[in-house]
C-alpha cells in the first residue's frame, strides 16, 4: 500500500512514514520545509490577529491608543477569560479565529476588547478607573514633552 506525502507529494510505501505521522521520514528531516511552514503559520496568525482586532473595534488599545499589533491582546472586561478559554478550547490564535467566526452578540457576551500589554499588566494590579487615570496622566506628560 502506498500513501502520498502532503509535503513532497511523492507516493511512498507505508513503512516510509513514522507512526501516526502524515509526513514521510525524509520530509520530517528537511529543515527548509519546516521554515516555510513556520513562516506561513506566523503570517496566517498575524493576519487573523489583525482581522480579529479590527472586528473588536480597531487594532488599537482602547485605553492608551497603542496601535502596534505585536503589543495588542484581547482582554475580557468582565474577567471571565478562564471560562471563555475553556468554552472555545484555547487562547491566542484559537481565540482570534473564534472572534472572526462568531456574531457580535457572542463578542458582547464575553465582553471582549483590545488592550496593549502595558495596560493589561496595569489592569491586573489596579481597577479599571485607576488604570485609565494613569494612562491619561502618561499621555499628558508625553504631550507636554513633545
């Protein structure tokens, strides 16, 4: 019996494949194939993240206005993140794909919003009002300097 390897497209005997692996043994050892796959995966995840952030109201932190995509994350305003991750089966890329598939009512139900890492970190230790006040003071300082 022969099986087609999805990476090199060759039809090979079954013993050329590792147990429970769809890829042949030669493709598993070829690092250039892994690099292409890794680069493609990063590009897809970055695209999904940007589209998910746009769906939540824009790829910008709702508190400080940071628009650097690598600094932005999805935050649960009602602190129900663990329940949400359990319900959808993951976080990060899984959550971004979930945001792209669901209705606005589901997004509102989980009270999702976009925050940067700095604001998220401050939110862990302070109330939302304290964080917004600190962010406003920092923005005022930056305006005075510039």
